[in-house]
C-alpha cells in the first residue's frame, strides 16, 4: 500500500505548492483544484480496494451524501469526455447508508462510464437524482444504440455493480429505455438519515 500512497502524497504536495505559487491564474488554479480532487479520489479508491477489511462497522453505517457523490462523478467524467453530460433531478439533503462512499462512487462511476462509452464522443448522458418513499434513485440515461449494440466496457461490469449495491441494501435495474432511444440504468439506494456536511460527508 505504501507503494501507492507515497507517490499520491507527493502529487498532492506538488499540486498544493503549485496552487499557492505567485502568478497562478484563476484558470490554472481551477485545473490544480481538479487535480487535487481526483488524486484524493484515487487515494480513497485504492484504500477501499486494497484494504477492504479496513472498513469498520461505523463506516458502513455512516450517512453518505448522494448529491455529493453524484456531483463528484459528473465533474470527473466531464474532464475526459467531449459529449454532453448533464446533472438533473432534485437537489437536497439526500443521504444513504449501508456501505461506504468509495463503494457507491465506484458503482456510479462504472454505470456513467458505460453510458458515455455507449453514447460516443458526441452523445448525451443525463444523471438524475429522484428521491422517493422507497429510497433514493439515481437514473443514468444515454442516447446510444441501446444495450447489446454499443462498445464493450472495461469497468466493474453491471453484475458486480448490482452485487455491490445489493450489499448496501439497494439494487440496480435496466430500462425501460428513454422515449428517444438509448439506455437507462437505475441505481436505487436505501434512504438514510441526515448526516454531516462538507468534507465529513466524503469519509469512507
């Protein structure tokens, strides 16, 4: 694990130093903020994969901000994809419990990654949050050719994503496709109590 965390720490330190240097423009500072955010995500993801036993009972019951995780994934994918990625739906204090932030983010990132790959470089993808009585739904829609007709993915795969969500008390369903064609994947998350805000919501 040290072989990963040590260079991650170096990248963070260099980015922080560059951000505070004289003459840094707001545009460059924004890029550096993005680098810092993504390196921190990498560190958390590596910890959750390499040291899964380190997740305590407390971390699996701590409230996770659904809005924060969705925004994190959308912001990250927008950096590397040329298509139209929109964040829609209701915003509010939507929380879930039963797993870790890192696990939920991996699931959502895999579904969104599959969607943008299917939509292609000029396509469109929407990610919507739809709270309901049975929990919180995150709906990912794309305007690609539909399931079974697009390029094959290289992520976790929907089967593993569904398994991870089930362990969190949620589930994953496919379809029906949007009226204009394409694909729809729905991640249903167990509703959780209101939790902390800010950096504390990123724990796990």
